[in-house]
C-alpha cells in the first residue's frame, strides 16, 4: 500500500507542514497521519509530528517531507485529502475523507460505515 495513493496533501498544506517542521528542534521528524478511537462520534484523526518510526508504519516521501501512517489506520484513510485553510487570523488543517459516514457537530470526530470506534466526550 502506498501512502501517496492513499492520502493527498494540498500544496498549501504542504507549505504549512514544511514551515512547522523547520521550526522544530529535531534532526529527523515525520508527519504522522492516523486514526484513533475517541471523540463523540467514535474516531478522531491523529495528525502530529513524530521522531519515531515503527515496523507497523507505512512511510513515503511526499512534497519534501516524510509521511508515516500506522497500518491499522489505512482502511480509514483511503482517499483522504488534507488541506490547510485560513479563517480570519487563525488557520488549521482540514480533512476531506470519503470514508466518513457520520461526524459530530464540531467536526472533530467521525465514524465509518464499517467501524464506529469508541465514543468519548469531546
């Protein structure tokens, strides 16, 4: 499974990621993209920087940085599009995931047709 085919990261989001990576005081950092149980709908995105790689990770070079996806998250991320949007004086990453069948009111958590996750209060 290739992460590049599974996840699309916009040019604007990539610029933001590279800028954030350049501000970190680590020699080798990865962008980790995954899904974890939690949130009021059952699943939440795990988007963070990580300096550790495991044998369970799928790794690919993308837009000048390395992306890691844990193999457990792969079925939930097929076709995911990550973008970055500015709203007023703040901005944030957005996730457009064709696997999402329902999400909470604030959009922080979701569930798919085949897996509900473990819902927790936001």
